[in-house]
């Protein structure tokens, strides 16, 4: 059975993921920025309404994965606060200016997690030497690595993912993510050998707003954008899972 983690940015998405058969939630805000730290209230309500293991992403801003001391302290505090809420684990990653894992910074965050399992997110796809960083992630104590194989999508990076799976053996879980959908999940798994997948598996739906001011848009010149909403699609989650039963 393939383990499926769904990236969710709303409680609605968490519930849809659970109903569809997902195994774990990566809790996130700012999906358009690649995922940002969610609010504590969001995490608390998600924990109250979804009984899947919930892993908040710890990423204070969009952009690169090189953080200053203020940002690292913010990340440590976020981990401590989420820990008290009772989350299952955490998702983060810090790099050096030279494109390597920042061993000291990642160790600080792992210490703050105090033994809870941690995922090294797709900061891993930005490293200079993936195989070296794989070994370092294992020595640091990460439980899994989320990767697209250093490519724009997991399917296009499937060769590198397969190589990572082989080198990792049973020392750490390699989880393929980026562009994973029911239509390509089986190919990604077959060609890479991964035992875990990550995806948003979203669909859009129309807002319930009846009155819509045509003269104002919260999306700049993209009028009406705020009335097209997105969330995890239970049917897509189920369609992906059913291929591996």
C-alpha cells in the first residue's frame, strides 16, 4: 500500500483528504508560495476535526531556504507552539548559501521538535549534491525526504528519485511530490520505487457569494479571481489511493 500525504491549506481540505483515504496531512498556508507556516488557530481546528497525523510546514516566508537568525528563532518558536498543540510532526529545511544542507540550523529545528518525526521538504531539490545531502539528512535524524527529484515535477525527476530510493534503502523514507495526480501516480511509483506520495489533489469550486461587485477585485486586474476557490478533492484522493489497493 502506498502512503499518501496530502498538502492541505484549509480544514475543508483536511476533511476531504481523510474521507478520500489519505494517511497524513501536511498543513500549510500560502500554497502559491510553495507552502508557508499555517496559523496556530488553523492547526488547532484541523486537529479537532481531522484524526489524521498532521504535520505543519515550518517556513516563515516564500523564496529561498536561506534564513537569518531572526527567521530561525521564529521557526523554533513555531515548532514549540505547534508541539504544545499536539501535532504529529514537522516539515522544514534550511540551506547554506552554497546550496548544501545547513547542518547546524537543521539540527536546531530538530532539537526543537524534541523527537517528533520531521520531513525534509523540497529545499532538498535545491541542493548542489543530492546524494551527499541524503546522507546528511539521515545523520541529522530526518524521517523522510519530500522530493521531485530536482525537477519541476516528480514524473520528470523520476530517474533521480529512483536513485535516491536505492541509496536510501531502509534508512529514510523517500516521498515523491510535485505534480502527482491520479493520472500519473502509478507511473511515478512504478518507475521510482517510492512507497510514499505527496500531493495537493485539488479542484476549484465556485464561491457561494450571491452579490459580486464587478468594479473591485482582490486579485489586482484579475477580476473575479476571489470567487474561484480551491480545496482538496476527495474524489481525486480516493482515485489515487484505489490504484494501489
